[in-house]
């Protein structure tokens, strides 16, 4: 989900909304807590008011009774004057429902209310304590005998008028609990709230509402669910008597359900309203997101897809969002520029930058289109491959600029004066190719065209500092006789051109059955090469190389191929095909790894200075296959001594040195920088110059065996070998003579100062197992 823009925006919205819901819940929880605290405070206040009111009544009653006991009428409790005085006094005090003065015997005759007869209250504990202990006392909750209601009675001893030490009775004030009910009614407690007054024994003496069943709460100051299904918060306050004992307990339970319900409803409404707003905002946001972002993005994605698929992109309808419209305009403009750039790239990619005519890629496209048309209409086609003979000599003697001038003039000639070809292209360094239609693809026409091409090329090319005369080798292939598709035709014409070169150059050759058989054989051999690589059909043999003292100092690693059906195939029969197919890169890498593996075992026998030479193909040196770094690192044999020569020596042919390109030059320079020695193989068979040899720090010159084997009977070979050895030593190079087969050859080479010797005279190429036990007869040197 989070891997899409929509998902991330939704996730961001959730991150924004969730804290708001949390804030609402926190506010709700906080409000509930505040309400609960207020309700608890109400219960505490009610209980506290009741307790404080009761305490106030006790204190004020004590002062009242103390004053009352000092009045002379009260000090005569059995007199009519006392009765008359108390009856007139009682209505003046609303808090007291009755005032009386029992005598010292506990007989009440002086009372604020009319008595039918005297009442004996001597059994009341608080009366006895007031008489005997002469102090202020209280009864606690009891049913008053004079009025018949639950009351709290207070008593104070009345002294004698004549002798204050004598108690003649007690002054009694009676307080009803009706004041408590009035107090609760005035506090406006929540509906279903309850209150109770308990006496010192825990018995209910009053309740609010009246006749409310008492259920002792299990917890105080917290919400508690009663058996009637109502949640309340209870608080209690105790009032103590003068002896420190609980006289009354005021218990208040405030109902919380209704108040909490109001809070719940308010926050539920708030949450629902907020959720509705969130939903509305979500819908609006979704519409905004779709219309403002997603839809334009979809259009942009479609434009990008069409742009990637090279479809034509026209102007699109504006989305109404300026930024998106600007992006769409950018895409449209990008598509136009891309189309123009691709057209230019295609034109450049299919045009030869030097001559301005089509290149190989353009020719292949034209050939494929022509073959499709010819196949549909049963027509013939012919293609001509023209390769200029010895063109490299122009570059070497006149310079590359003059060589480029020749190629430009050649292209102009073919276009202006050549055969009326359907397509003309430069397909290689000095190769041109012509495509001719059905009317020019008969035998007679091909013969005439071939003669015209040869004659046209032989005409001198006028250049500054002298004319140049060229010749060419031409190959011809015919569709459908020589091939059914582009690959077969290109292979056929290539074979025909090479056959023309082998036939002496300046010739035209048509692809024939013999060439076709050779091509099939070549293709089969290339196919077998792939199997040989996969099936480990190659192996290495090693030929010793000895110094002047007859000590083996090097071995040359030579590859051998044992075909499972065709037997042993010589390297000169498969190496050229391996180079042509590119398989030589993988084969060469295998040779290097095998030689490095063998080097460890050979050094264990011959010492750490022994070296193994490996032949490297020009294809391996070129970076065309992107393997030059691997080649360079593969040739480095690890050694603990940095001053010791590298264990592997690279052997390249003289022809390779002469055909160096920039990539090959870089690779050879890389060998020198890494300390890898280079030997120039087959020296004397090519046309290498001293400048090439000097520029690339060649370490060894290997005299070709064709010169060594003629030392016995040709004076020219003797002189040439002596000159090569002398020249190499002057250039600080060592010389290796290969192909030594006789003692006479050996003696002449040693006489001329040859540094190293190699050939059948010492040993034929041998396996690694034989190398490890090989011993040279030193007496032969």
C-alpha cells in the first residue's frame, strides 16, 4: 500500500486524523474525570454540611442549656413556674422540638409540650450521666418519649439556687432530624441520589428519600454499582460525642449515571460530528486528489508509456492544474524532441560518418526488406562485397588522412559511375557492399558488372603528392541460390571475397559449391567449438624453453583439441574460427587459468623463476568484448616477491602488432604497467617496423621456425637469424629461437648469441605430468 502515492497520502491522512480522535477521547476521559470529581465533591459537601450542622447544633445547644440551667424558674423543676416558663420558651426556638427539665429523680414534669402526666426518664443514660457526673451529655438518636419521634436529646445539670453544688435536675433540649431532610432537599442532589443517617450502632435512623432501603456501599469515593442498577459515589462523615464515640454517621450517595450519560452523549455527538466531517473531507479530498493529481498523473504515465514505445504523442487536453499542464506540455515537447533526435540518431547510426553513404546496419535493413519483397514476388537478388587490396599500405605510407581520402573517392565512384545498384554501403574499414535487383542478377549481367567494378577501382585516385592506384577483391552471392536469408547471404558473399583474396587478389569470385561446403564445415566447426568449451575437450601441453646453459627457464603453453568424433584437431584449423566467432575470448581465458594452475606445480619443481608463455589473440586484446580488464587481471600471477618477474608471459604475433588499434594499444600499455612481459611470436614473417617494436617494450623476439629450420642449407637464413639476434640485443631484447631440430642449428644459434632455444631437438610439447619429471640432457648444449 505504501508503495503508491495514493496509499501514502491515505496513510498520512490517517496519521493526521488519529491524533484528533485520540484528543477527543482524551478530552472525553478528562471530562468524565472532572464530572466524577464534581459529583464526589457534591457528596462530600453534603455529608460535610450535615456533620458540620450537627456539630454546630451540639455546641449551640450546650451553650443554650448552660444558660438555661442558671435561670431561677428552671432551678425549681417541680414548680408551676418552671412549666409555665418552658412552655413559653419552647416555641421561640425552631431548632428544638421540645425543652424539658426532669428533676433530680429523673421525673419530667416541667416540659415545653403539654404532658398528660409526669414522664419517668430516669432510665435514660444521658440523664443519669448529667445528674451524677454533672456535665453536658447527649443521648444519641432515640425516640423521644414526649413527642414520639426520633430525636437527639441533650442534657445539662441544673444546680440548686441556694447551693450550686447540689443538682436539682437537668435541662433537656430535644432536636429532631427533620432539619437533615430539609438540608438535602435544598442541595438539589442529582436524581436517584441517596443519603442515610446512621446511629452509633450503624443502624439507619433517617434516609433520603424517606423509606429508602439501605445497602451498605462496598467502596467509597469511587463509582459503585448498587443492587438497584444505579451507579453512585458515596462519602461519609462521622460526628463524635464528648466521649469520642461515634454519635452519628452521615452517608451520602450521589447518582452519576445521568450526569455521565450527558457527558457521553455530548462527546458521542462530538465524535460522530467529527467523523462525519472527516468523511466529508475524505470524499472531497478524494475527488480533489483524483481530479487534481491521479488523473493528470495517469495522463502523464500514458504519455511516458507512449513516449517509451515510440508512439506519436500529440497535444493533450488540459487538466486545469497549471503544474500538471506544464508537465504535460513538457512531455509533449519532449516527445517531439525525442522523435527528432531518434530520427537523427537513426540517420547517423545508419550513415557512415566518413563517406556519408549508408553503413552496415543500413545495408542489413535494406537487404532484409529486399529479401522479403523478392520472396513475395519470386525475384532474384545479388550482393557484391568489395574489399580493397593492401589498403593498409596506404595508411602506413601516406598516412590515415590519405587513406580516408581514398575511401571517400571510392564511395563517390561507386555512386556516380558504378552499377545501378539498389543500395550501396560501406560495411567495414575498406569494404563496400552493393545490392542489385532482379534485372541485374543474371549470370551475364553479373559478369559485366564485375568487370566494370574491377576497372572502376583500378583507375588512379588523384591525391595531393601523387596518385594512388588500387585493386580490389570482389565476392558475389545470389539469392536464393546461395542463401535463403540475410545471415546465409552475408556469410556466402564473405566466403567468396576471401576466396578471391586467396586466389591472388584483384579478382572476382562467385560463391559456389566448394565455398558452400567450406562454409558449412566452418559453421559446424564453430558449433563444435561451443560444445568443446562446455565439455572440457581442450587440454594444454607444454614445450620447454632452455637458456644457453641448457637450463629450462620457461615453458610455452599450447592448446590441443581432442574432438570426440573427429579426433585431434590442430590449433591452426580451429583458432581462426574461434577468433571469428568470438569464442577465443572464453578459450583464451581458460588457457590463462590452466597455465596459472600449472605454474604453481611447475614452480614447486623448477623454482620460483620459471615462467609459462601463453598465446593471446588480437580479439582478446581488443575491448570489443569488454574483457580486457579480466584479461589483464587473469595474467597476473601472485607472488610474494614484487621484484620477481610475472609468472605468465604474453605471446602475440607480428601481425597483431602491425594491426594495432587504440584498444589493443591500451591493453599492451597495461601489460607494461603491470610488469607482464611480452614476446613477439613468428618474427620475420610479417612487415613489422622497428618503431612498433620500440614503442611497446617488447621483451622477447621469437625467430620463426621457418628461418631456423633453413639454417642447415640456406645462407640467407643464417644471415637473417644473425641479424635478428644482433638487432634484438641492440634494442635490449632477448631472443628465443623456436623450431630447433638439429645439433647444427643449435650450434649456429649459440654462436650468434641466441638467448633461449625451443624445439623438438630438446622436447616435443608434453603434458603437465611429464613436465614435472622432465630432465634435459645438459651435455647436448
